[in-house]
């Protein structure tokens, strides 16, 4: 998925065989930019119109603030009420 600002990608990476071995990663299109892990143990990340990163992990749906568009590791998410 292209990031909302059009300056990078958001994607999921599977590093092992367990359900918690997924990561959500962002990478800027800027020359020399390294990938940044945003979330460990989550996958299928999408940005909502509200600016939240929404993703699944451990059988739950999570939403976390995008932190003003800065590509960096995010604080631990909170589980959304059912």
C-alpha cells in the first residue's frame, strides 16, 4: 500500500512460522531509505481516513495514531472494543 502522502510503502513481512512472526513495515521512496518496522506481531496494515493505522494481530483488530505522519516505530496499540 502506498502511504497517504505518496512518499513510501506500507507492507507486511513474515519472518517465521508463528502467527506473531508478522511485522508491518514502512519504507520511504527516498534514495537510501531503510525499512522501518512500525508494528511487531501485526499484519495487513491499512491507513484509515482518520489517519490511524488499522491492522490485525492475534485475532484482534487494532487502530493506532499515525503520529503526525512520521515514519517511526509506534507505541504499543490498544485493543479496540468489540
